[in-house]
C-alpha cells in the first residue's frame, strides 16, 4: 500500500490542519450545509493546481522556485519574485506552525484535560522536531499516512453518528448559495484548502518519490485520491457542526462539547484525537515546506539531512512554539497566516500557469486548453475572493 501512496497524502495532511478544522466548524455551525459547495470548489481547485505542481516536479526533477528562477530572464525580477516568495512562505508558515501546534494542544486538552497548555505545546513541537530530525522521506510518509488515516476515521465516524440529512447535503454541495455574512467564511474555507506553500512542497516531494515521466499517471491518481479524501474529511467536519443545537461556537472544542448531549463523552475523544492528528501532521509539513522553498530559492540542492535544510525547519518550529509560549492565541496566528496566503495565492497560481504552458520546461506534457481554462477560472476566483476579503476587513475596521 505504501509503495502506491505518494506525496498527495502529505499535501492532504498539510491542508487539513487546525485552521481547516476551525473554518469548517464555524461554516457548519453558522450556515448548516449551505457552504458545502465552497468546500467542493476548493477541493477541485486544489486538485487542479497541485497536479500542475506535481507535473512540473516530475518532468523537471526540480523544485517550483528553481523552475520559476530559471524562467525569469532579468536579475531584478528574479530576486524580487524570489524574495517575495521566500518571505511570504517562511513568515506564513511560522504563523501556521503556531496555529498547528496550538490546534494539536487543544486535541490533547480534550483527551487529557486542560491546564497544561505549555507542556502540551512543548511535547507536540518535540514530536514534530524528532520526526523531521531522525526521519527520512519514506519514514515521514508512513507516519503521516498513518496519522491521516486516524484523523480521517475520527472525523468521518463522528459525522456518521450525527445521522445527517442526505438530501440537504446534496443540495449544499451542488446548489451554491451565499447566506448573509457568509463571505468571510467562504474565503476561510478556500484559504485553508488551496494553500500556496503546498504547491512548492508537492513539486519538491514528487521528485523524491518518482524519477521518470512514465510515472506521471501515478502522480495524478495519487493527487486526485489523496486530496479528495482530504476534502471528504473537511466536509464531514462541516456536517458534524451542522448537527449542533447550540450555535454559539467559537472553536472546535465547543463543537465537541456540543456533541456530548447527543453522543456522550465519546464525541469529545473522537474530536480530540482527530484534532491532535491534524495538528501533528501540519506541524511536520509546514516546516518541511518552508525548508523546501528555501532550498529551491537559494539553489542549495540539499537533502533532508543537510544542515541548512534542517536550520530552516528548526527555525519555523521554534518561532511557532514561541508564539504559543508567549501567550498569543492560535486563532489570531492562523488568521494572520490566512491573510498572507490569500494575497499570495493568485500570484503563485499565475506563475504556476505560466510555467505549465512553457514547452521549454514541460515539452509535450504542458497544459491542455481545458487545464488552462480551469487554471484561469481558479486564478480569477482567488483574486475576487482576495479583494473581497481585504475590503471586508477594511470595512470592519472602519
């Protein structure tokens, strides 16, 4: 099984972090099944963009930043674009790491009790550190696949025991609607699923797994199956949150408490285990992605054991756990990272589309017309949502 599974599972592990769990919880609690279409749209967009990134990685056997760097002719544009990419990815990932560790901490609090936040944070960051320091790619893949399976089962089982309305689910998936005050929630659902740093992570990871162009179909299948499973987990969280009668929910653990009258304390443990697994997987992939981006931008050509590579992911973990130890709320950290990613996504998606249409890079594997149409639509949607979110935030602040 592990031989057939590829980096797609790591990408699913990366986007189903505490930010996604929180966004899906709030979507279900506030708007019921009405925003399931936004998650479906996000999953389709993620599959399209990640497949492009994986194709670039396999055909070129290079990281995405490496390929962008090679295709920029003028030195000033090269350094400007790479500077923006590395700053946004490293700052954004450090912020996400704080949220990831914080989310896993909430999971442990649900299972073992509260009052030990700092200790839990240190335990989780130590687990992430050990997995990255002592593991190789194959070991990391096996650990993360196992955690994703645990997380998926936790959330899917929790959704099944709520006995959801199947007709309402189908309507929510295929009949788009935007209830009043739902725009920021829609943006959050897209922003936590279509994550720019995952494009860099995927392009780098596929070249660790697959070395020839003949394996492109395997990479495509891996991407579709893994990200679809990730989308199913996200939808299950929305479905679970819909069943709560008390709608005054501000965090995922409020959701667990709300389930207790219906299903007893078991719900709390299901949610706790799922959130812990989500936090751990993302706590590993966010620093790993930042290290791959730095590796690509600076042209180190370094492996997992290289000191420079290790220094980057160590820095991300240290900054992430420091946010929590200094008392900064995980939800505020996640919001900051989502704003940064929302601004970065259209820029990275445009560069990605430009690269996958260059015959000099991909030859006969460059984009088809249909893939370009999908890509352009995703870029336009991400620009519209990004502008709307900025205007909404400005409107609130005024």
